[in-house]
C-alpha cells in the first residue's frame, strides 16, 4: 500500500537513545507506518533526507503559548525550531478556569510575570469559556500547526475560586473546596497536571505577587493530593530561584521531597540554575533531586542548553531606560535616537548619566531592570552560537569605556542589534552538567512569554553547540532529552519516539549546519505589539500528525496540530 510520505535515506535518531541508523520512514494517515528499506515503494511525497537526521518532532515541556495560540496559528517561534508539541499552562498560569467577566484578573497574572502585552491579549483572545474543560474544547476548534497540551494553573484555580482575594490572602476551607472541584474537572478533561509558582519574579503589573504566591504550602499539598487521588497527573512548579538561607532552603527541599516521595506526585521544575552570586547553589538542588529519586520519587529537572535571561536592544529595552536623561531620550522615535547617539553633545549627556547612575532594584519596574549592568556579562548577539565576546571585551579591544562600546556596536547595526543579558546559567560548564544529569530534560524555552525581551533557541543551541561544535553530548542523548524523555514524564502518549504505530511528528535536520538564525524585532502581535522572531538554520522539514508543516522555515499551509489530552482524560 502506498504511503502519504516517504522520508528517504536519512539517519534515524529515534528519540529513545538508540544509536542512529540509516532507514527510510513511511508515513500513512498521520502514523509512522513503516521504518526500513522502502526503495521502490510509492508515496504522494518523497522527502530526500540524505545527509540529514530524521528524529521525532521535538517537544517543548515549558511554554506560555496560552495566549498566542489564539492569534498565531503556526506557533512561532517554536514552529521554526523543529518543535511539534508544546506544553502550556506552566507556572500556575492558565486561561481556564476563568469567566470572561473576570478575565482581567487572569490576564493580570500573565501580563507582568510572563511579559505578554495586555493589549495583545485583549485584542487577540475571544473569550468564550469559563471552565478548563470548556477552554480545551475551544482550543480544539482553533486552527493550529502544533500540538498543544497543558497544565491547569494554580493562579487560575485560585482566582476563579477567590476573585480579588486570590491576590491578597490565604484560602479558606471553602475556597480550597472550590479549587479542588475545578482541578478534578480540569484533569478529567485532559490537563496533564497542575502547575504553580512561588517565585519572586512572578508579579502582577502593580508589583504584587501573583495569586499562587499567596497560597500556603498546605494548600499546594492539598491540591497535589487531590490530583494524586485521581491517577497520574504531574506537578510543575516555579520554585524560588535561589534561597540563600540554608535553613529555609533545606525546608523547601524537604517539602519538595515529601511531595515527590510521600505524596507520590511526579514533580518537574526549572530554576535549579547556576547563578553568579550563588555559584554553588545548584549543587544542593541536584542533591535534592538525587535524594528524591533514590527514595523512589519522580523528579525531572528542566534544563536549558544555554544562558537564560534577556535580549535587549534600542528597539526594545536598554538597561538604562529609567534613568535620568535616558528616560526622555528613549521616548523618541528610533531614527531620532540614532541621530542623538551620533550627536557628540547628546551622546556625552547620555554617557554622563550612566556614569552617575547608582543601581537600586525597584519591584515596580519590569524584571529586566532589577539587576545592575555588568558589561562582562552582556554580549552582542551578532553571532548566535558561542563563544560570545562580551561588551567589556569589545571595549578593551576598541580602547573605550563599555558604555561607548555598547552604543557604538548598536549604531553599527542601526540600533537593531540585540545584546544578551543572562540572568542565570552564565557559566557554560554548569549548563553542561545540567544537560548531563540523568534526571534532566532540555526544555524551558518559555515560548509565548517575554516575547519582546527574550528568545530561547535552546534546541538549535543544544544540537549546534553542545553536540556538533563541542562534541560534549552524543546526538542520540540530546535528541532523547528533547523528545521521548519529555513525552514519558509529561504523559504525552504516542509521541516522542520514531517508531512504527506512533504519531508521525518528525523533524528532519542537517546536523552539520543546525544553528539559531538571527533574532529580529517585529510589530505583528495583535494591537501591533512587538515580539522577537527567530528561525533556525539547517532544519529541512517538520511534520505534524503526518502532514509536512514547515519546509526550510516556511509554512506549507498545513495546520494539523491537535490538543493533546493527558492520561486522566480517559478515566
Ligand atoms: Zn514558566
């Protein structure tokens, strides 16, 4: 019987970690029908994959595409990264349960913590649901190129049960009961689990904590137990990034272990990252995970493959947007700013203001202004894979001050150059330790969030930098950590493995050239809001549910993505 697609002559890297081997892949009716020698067999389409790797479509376990799924049917930037399935509803933020009349409260949770512009959400989301099951049903009807799975968010549950009080106080017995009812309904409808946040950086636009941060640990525990009583749901948490007080830290680690081992809920989180002010803190995080796993608990670290932080430019934000002189100057149209920076008198004023500036963190300002600028750790993003020389390096080379190097570099690119400003994972040795940990997957692009301030091409970075350029990780291991390991832990059935009978989500890429493409700014969100676009070099095609979705970074028109409902949906 003929196939819909035959992928011919590629190297199969199956996602389960098996050594790569040469074979053809035959796809029929959305399913991988046959893997082997298919020469002489017919198909509607033959894809020549010689010299390419044929892998399962990549899975991103940590995104915030909850809002963008309504206005971006191809699911950028994930669609250009070989990703075929994304998980949303992370960190306690989901669009359901929430009635339209209360959507302001839900959007509050998203707006500041995830930097998704409010105007875009108002203009771009036609709200027509209240409960999480209703929300999933709406998702079903949306045209979409990717597969979407989701958590129900604790902040959403809380806000639905408590209204404005969710942002101010602990829950009563009554509130908790209401949350449990919605949680159970959400899991039955197909939520993969529930998510929460206790991290300081998750604030509302007024600088207050998001709803889940007002919850006692007992409240979290009660909800986790409710989920456990239903079966297999997983728990995702944005934990405190680094707790420096050893007593507090140990207490938090005991809570996490209790949840994973005694309650028996699989736990996953990022944020175990390296941070310069606390260079050893990550080791205690690893120890906690190792202890929990040794005791029979399930824990999965969400590693990234690179720095984690912001991309900044004169088109979006510079580190000095709120200091005197800059504040007014930055209001000018970009062309005027360029003129000003080329005018010696204006430039001298701006440089002087930077020299006189003393940094003070201000929780009312967005996350990216919370830390002082260290030019040794700011990198022009004119190349997309390491090594990245810093602005301080450039200043030395040019024989000028870093602020002048920063301005000159920006001017050389007509103010369109981005600069990397990492907040975590500056040390690449640690990033590697992270990727190599037996209980880690590589995920956490945060796609859909922070759309104008960051971009996280972590898959191309993993495959281009760590696998090819550094030879630090076998290709098969890297692929496993972005496919089957995630599918297994998250409960995505039939995905993440290139295997006969499994769903035909496939990525075909050139291992010799895969790398992140250039990052550019576009004002094409609803209401004209800005976002950074970034494609990937070296990906020949991605296939979603048996249809070619992207070819050489171009959308084919196929929108075969589905809502992936979790294992409890069928109980
Ligand atoms: Zn998140």
